[in-house]
C-alpha cells in the first residue's frame, strides 16, 4: 500500500503506479504518471477500435468504386481522386501503427511483420497515387487502393482478435478482483467494532466476519465455527469447515457462522493478489517456442521481400509482362507472406492456456513452464504435506481387554489431554470425533515421561499410555502376539501406542500421517500417461516404504535432508533423458523445486515453495498435478497446430502469389484475395487457441 502524493489517498502500488479496485471498478488517483500507466492499454484498445471503424467506413466505398465502372456523374479520373482521398486516411491514420512498428524495427536493425505490411501496402498505395496524379506517365497503370486499404483493415481486425483472446484469458482474474470486499469490520482493543477501508487493515488486526459476508483478507480463525465457500479461489465446490486455528483466504464467502479472525496477510501479500500477479506474469512471458517463432520471423521477412522483388523482375524483365502485372505479383507475395498468424500462434495458445489453468486452480508462471511441462517424464513427490496430509491422525484403535474401542480411545485421550506431544492432538481429535466435544474429561493427575509416554489417573484408575519403553518402566508385560501386532503396524509406517489400565494391557492406538484423498488415483493416472512417479522424504526408510506401497510408487528416496533433495533431483536429471518435475510444499522443498526442470508447488504450502515453483496448485489435491500436465500438453499441441497453420500457409501460397499457377492455368492471385486468405489464417489460429477454453482434466 502507498499514499498518492497528490491526493493523499491509500492505494495499491504496482511498478510505481497507484490505483485501487473497489467492487470491480478501478479508480486512478490524481498523479499523471499513475493515470497514464493504467489507462494506456485501455486507450490503445479504444484507438484500435476507432481505427478499425474508420478503415471499414472508408474501405466500403473504395471497394465499390474500384469495381463499379465509371458513370456520367463521376469520370474515370474523378474516381481516382476520390479513391485517393478515401485511401489516404486509412494509410496514414488508421494504419499509422505499422509505420511506427517498422521504424522501431529498423532502429534495432531487425525486421518483423510490421515491416512486411508497411512495404506491401505502401507499394500499392504509392503506385496507385502516382497513377492518379501522373496518368500519362503510367499509361498501362491501375489502381490498388483497394489492396492497400483492405489489407490494413483486415490486419487491424486480426490485432483486435488478439486483444480479444487476451481479454478472455484474463476474465477469471477480473472476476477475482471484483470479489474483494471494499471494507472490513475491525475490533478495537475495548471490544467495540469499527468499519474501515480494506487498505487500512494491517497484519495482526482482529476482524469480525458475520454470516454471509466475504472474508476481507487472509488470516486465521481466532474464535467461532463456520463453513467458507472457497471455490472462487481454489475451485473447490464444497464449502470448507473453519474452526479456531483454521486458515482463511481473502475474498472467499463466509457461511452461516460468525468468525473472529486475525489478519495475517494484507494488500499485495494476499492469496488473491498473488494469483493475479502469477497469471499476469504468465500472460506477459515468452517461452522458448515463442522466441523461436519470433526468430524465424526475423529471417522470414527479408526472404519474402527478396522473393517479391524476384517475382517482379521475372515477370517484367524475363517474361515480358507489363509493369502492372509484375507489380501485382510482388504485392501479392508480400501480403500472402505476412506473418500475422505466426505472431499469434504462440501467445494466443499460451495466454488462453494460462487463463484456463487459473480457472482450474493451476497457476502457470510462464509460457516456458508450459513447454517444459509437456516434456516431463519423471515426477518426484515430497511425502509430508504433498502425498500425505502433513499431520498425524489415528488410523487404528484395537481393544486388548474387555474394554470396547470407544473406551480405549476415551482413556487414551484423557491421559493425553494435557500433553503437548504432536500425537496427543491426533488422539484427542479422534476421541472428540467419536465421543463429542464433552466426551473427554480432564484427568485427575498427569505426568509426562520424556521419550516414553504419559502417566495419568482418572476416577481411581492408573493409566499408562505410550511406547514399549513406557510399559517396561511400569512393569507391564507385552505378550508375543501383541509384539507382533505392534511390529506389523510399524511396518505399515504407523506409530503404535499401547494403553495399560491398572497394570494390565487394555488396547493399542496407532497414528500415522495418512495419504491425501485421491493421491493414489493421481499416481495411477500418471503411470497410465507413461510418466514415472517417485517419492522423496526425510522420513525413515520403513515409513517411506509403507507410504510408497500405499500410494503405488515403486522408487523412493528416504532419510534425505533438505539440502540433499536438490542433489537427488540433479542426479535423476543425469540419468539418461530424464526431464524431472518436483512437487513439494515446504521450505525444505524449495532447493529441489528450483533444481527441477519444473517445480510444482502446492498452494497450501510455504511462501518460499510457492515462489520457487513454476506451477502453483491452489487446491490441496494431488490430481491437479495430472491436470497441469494434461493442460500443458494440450496447450503445446495447440501451439504446434498454430505454427503449422502459419508456416504451412506461407510456404504453400507464396509460390501461388508469385504467379506459379499463372503459367499453367492463367490464374493470378489478386492481392485482395491474398489479404483475405492471410486474415483467415489469423482467424483460424485464434479460433484454434480459444478451443482450449473447453479443456477439462481427465482424472
């Protein structure tokens, strides 16, 4: 946040510019530089539309006058002057951008499609103007005002189509912007409430969110229970239950409960702002395949100009045709080769793919990641927090006495109620789930034994709950069959805790970091796609083996320290032709994410992981890894199809434009038809790219 130096209002600062968005409307605050930065794209779009309108309005009469014979009220010479008057505004007003582009390219000693357009249309315009002014000097001349005018108008329409693609791709971002509430209800130190503009909310502020209101900013629940609809950010259709310590995402919709929350991220640090930034970066980036297309264009333009000059020379000097005939073929070559479709081929597909990814909760940070992603053949998953939930939960409750399973978990929870051990929370959560919030009373006494477990008493019963060492310390015998059962649980990657009551075995409670829902489905689908999934973890080999077996992964790396994870990825990259993606969520995964060809960060993970990853999965669903790969493959397929359209079209029709068919059939490609065909190629590329909006993951 910043304060505008002129008006003094709090606004969002981005690259030196100041603005604020309230309920979908962007307000620009006073400073001329600020206003210019944010209004320039809108102004350029308005100018483009105005130039198209001018071009269409003048091109229609040009087209009519060019092909309707002269009449008594308008002589042939008069028609020429009218055409010149109509074509000039199109050439130097509506089409001025092409001269600007040509000048910029020539200053850089480069050539692009603006050069080709400027040369082709200017040739037609200058020759036609010369014929109008000096008809006696060009007795066999002709007008080509229709050619120069319609070509520029058609190309401007192609530019508008490109803007349309970009606008559609960022539509989801604009919808997200409109979701942010303009104000928040802040709780003062004395407990009273005040409504303040959202830009005045700071980290640590205590906020109140009433039923049906939007969450004002990212934060953590302090008090209350509710369900929050997060589908506008994560794509999750089912509202997420929230209770104390649960995380909240700004701009999501609160359900029927009232929540007190502590703001943890505000302004440009919020999840919503990060989503917008990532999508904008993806739309602005250029992947290697796009740079290749631009490089080819730089060589292509001079070659085309050379072919046009050669065509003109051949027909006029060798074949003996008229100057007008040779000029027509030269202009047709210049127009048919115009790389408008080539310029659209990659950005149209990449921008649409990035927008579709955002709609599905997959944020793609750049076109290069799309290209790399479709080449991936090895995917390495972090275990904790990526394949698993990242926190232990009770998996088994076994009774070894007359007590029922509910009694076993109840007594275990009573013993653990005052414990701060991580497994205590899992036992208490399971007990409260089975017995209700009031089903776990406080123990009469409590003692924690480090490295062993806890000792407690309740209503005259002595309770020991812990590992085998705790039982030995309190002289509780463990039969062989129970020992074998404990060993089997440990082999499955579970932590087994034994309950003893009054010196006798009562039961076993096992806990583990369980697999996320659909994790095994995602691994199975990756294998079907001919990809090799692997697992990387700092856990012990026994736990790693158990999780790998459950999820269906054949190769895994256990007991790997954070700095060793990047080394493992690097080693895999040296194995043959492996292209490696790394999927992680923690700070300790960041080096491996950076080392991998593509880093994929779970959106529920740490900020460092999210910043390091090339793809960010906003939903905590491993299947989105599959969806991301499928989207990248589909997008790059569209890019290749578009390039085939562009290059194939040019290669096939340049000889026709140069007059090849004229030799055999007497048919010469008119420059107008060449311009229409060129525009059709751009429309085909655009339409093909927009088909990505129908993408649905196959999970």
